[in-house]
């Protein structure tokens, strides 16, 4: 009974779709930040019904502590989903595979396996119809052989038993401890048999690993990424983990009215299309009051703790009557303000976006901004981005030219990057744009948006509690982090210019085989993959160079005349 319940639970929380699979990115097994995965509506709804029951027990005045524990636990389960296969358990026994062939560890037969994304694709393809199941599939398997080459004979025999055809075979001495050889075997066989072959190989103790490699139609396809600002209409995949509907620790979890309001505002983002004006929101008195509390605290703390560039832009936003204490600025006004200063614009976002989508928009100098307001009970720290975070945290620096360029460069580097690289880029983003500290006349200042919008965390960051390290992209990009509590480590940049320079050098070591460039006239990202395109660009730059040189000449002429 308990096993069945656990199985059911796993099925409910399994992620059935992946952004990466859909768009042809090289996969990885598990993500540090869950960034490129997204949950289907189905998963979300099932989660919701589980939580609904729990919510019924909590009243609107808050959650008791026993309940909070359950919430944390539940949240963790939902956040680290694995895609499980619930159907395979007995099938290895009915195939042609004789136990003696390769399966010599019957004890492992009942174990659940975590499927890689390639295996999920294969399985999905096979499950479409009986014909699809029998369709012949080409695939490459990487087998880590613990023992000598003798295992090869058994591999070949097993493939033969599954009516597979070996098309290529190569081996190499393995570098892994406890593994003698790696074998790469390319086969073609029916999908159903291929799945069973993988399962039966995995049951053998002869192998330290059995991996289905990306199949051709995944790895050779150029991954999709937005080429024009209007393509961002498709870059709105959400991470639902901190939504008040689904996160029992969210201050709005037990507040039905709050959740309704948030949903209503999020609808605007779902309906928004490139070129639309951002609809205004008539914020309630209570929402404006929450803004005012945070705004006034930022005003108090800013002179001492915020970096120079933030303060300068903040002043301009006040002068433009956009930042005022008593009302929440409208995104459309903010967008127009930014456009004039750095060319950045805003689009409404319905919640926490996947890192891939979020970063991609920065390449177009578009910032995806939430529009709903944090819960009135927790003005000084909230678990998901809200418009107070975007407005008081991000907007001022997006009006700074140097910072705007740094943001865009992270965005450009993310286009077409592999999942592990997205993970690194979002980690850099995390420790700079969200939580960065910088030096100013030997003093420590905050420039990270999540510090400037969360007074609680700002004071923590500048206290003697956390560890401070120098920003160095190579090491910063692999530093694990969590997004539940205050950070234990912060990175300090010498200056924006220095951070940008270091970042640029580091990005050039990334594996993407092409360069991209944003053309602001067309709002298009161009892949620099032909001599023609480069020649046109060089010609344009030469023209610009001529103007600049002329300008210098004229200025000098004026000076010396
Ligand atoms: C890129 C990085 O993961 C970063 O934390 C992103 C993720 N998604 C987001 N989504 C929204 N709406 N707002 C944000 O500030 C962010 N930050
Ligand atoms: N903690 C931030 C909001 C935030 C949440 C999650 C993030 O990923 C970023 C920012 C605040 O209170 O203002
Ligand atoms: Fe943010």
C-alpha cells in the first residue's frame, strides 16, 4: 500500500516534458537550479490538488509549525523530480534474454531507474502507438565495462537476442576507477526492444554505467532560440515552485484572496504579445501601502549601502515622477523610461521564469518583469520575484549603460548554450545581478537586485556573518547556491567594468561553436556564421569609425584654433 502510494506520488510529480527536449538542447541528468525544465499544467494541477487538502486545514491567519514542516518536505519532493518508469519491472524476464547472457544480478531487477532525457524521449516515442513501438530506431549506447573485453561477446549476443543490428562498435580504456573499458555501440532495433535492452544491460553487475546517448535528431539539430524580440512571446515558461498556490511556505499560501489577485494579474502576462502596451493595474490601497513600506526603507538605507550607479538612476526615476512613495509605478511608464536611457524595455511575466527564458530576453535588452505584489504580511522578504523586487531591485541599474550592457552580454551568451552552460550563466547572474556586492572607495556597496529589494537580506549581506569572495567567473559560476534563505556567500566585484571584462574573457571559453550579435535596428539576433554577414558588419563599423574619427578631428580643430 505504502509502495503504491509512493509510486503514485512519483507519477504525479514527474516532469513529463522538458524545455530542453522540445528545443533540441543537449541534456543533462540533473540540474542545480532546475532551470531548463518546466512543469506541465497536468503536473501543476495534480500538485495543486494534493496541496488543496493541506490548505483546507490551514486557516488564513497562518500555518502552524507542524504544518510548516510538512510543507518543507513536500516542497522538496516537488522540486527535485525524477522521471520514473513505472512499467518496466517484469519485462526483462519475458524477452529473449537468457539470464546467463548478461543479467547476473537478479536482486537489482526491482530497482527504479532514473531515466535520462534521451530515454524519456525514446519511451514517449514508443508509447504513441503499437506501430511506433515497433519502429526501428538508431541509437548509440555507452557501456562502462568493469571487466575485460569478454563482456563484449555477451553484449553482442544480447543485442542479437533483441533482434538488434550492430552498426558500429568501438572501445577505449576507461579513465574511471573500477571500469576497465568503455564501449560505444551503435545499434538499430525496434524501440520497444531497445528500451528492454537498456534495462537488461543495467541489471548486470558487469557494467558501471549504461547510457543511451543523444540520438541524431536531437544532437545535430541547431537548438531553437529566439532570433527576434517578438520570439520572446514563446519564452515564458514558468518555474512554479515558489508560487503561492504550490509553495506552502509562501506567505500567501493560505490566503485565497491573495492568490486570486496574483492569478488575475498573472493572466495579463500570459495574454501579452510583442508590441502591446503593458496594461496598467489599478493597485489596491493595501498593495500601494506595501510598496510604500519597502520604498521608504530603501530610501533610508540607500545612501549608505547602495552603489553609486544605483543611487544616480534612482534619483532620475524620482525626478521623472515614476518612483514616488505612495503608488506603485506602472510597468509601461518604467519601460518607456528605460528605453530612453539604455534601450531596455519591459514585458510582463507571470512569475519566476526558467533561467533559459529569462536570460534569453536579456539578449534583446528586454527584461521580463512580474506585475503582482508580494503579500502584505512579508514586505521585507518574499520567496518569489514580485514587482517590488523588479522595480526597486532591478530597474535602477537597468537604466545604467554599463550595467545594461553587462546584462545583455549574459543574455547573448545564453542563446543556444547547453544546459550545463545555462546553469553556469544563471549562477553568475545569481551572484552578480541578484546578489552582487561591489567596492567603492574601499567600502562595500550592494548592487544586487535581491539585496536592494530585501532589506532583511541587505543587512545580512553587509554584516560580518556571510563569507565574502572576489568575483571570478570561473569559480563563481560553479558555486552551488540555494534560493530559500539568505545567502551564506557573496561575491565582490571591483567595479562593473571589471566584472564585465572578466565575464567577457570567461564567456569566450564556452563551447558554443558560433558567435551572435544583436542588431538594435531590427531587434534581431544575428548568428555570425558567414563571411558575407561579417563583411557587411565590418563595412558598417568602418562607416561609424569614420564618423568617430571625424568627430575627434573637429573637436581638436576647435581646441587648437
Ligand atoms: C537567471 C536566474 O536564474 C534568475 O534568478 C532569474 C530566473 N527567473 C526570473 N524570473 C523573473 N520573473 N524575475 C527574475 O528576476 C528572475 N530571475
Ligand atoms: N527575495 C527577494 C525576491 C526574490 C525572490 C526570488 C528570486 O529568485 C529573486 C528575488 C525579495 O524579497 O525582494
Ligand atoms: Fe531578480
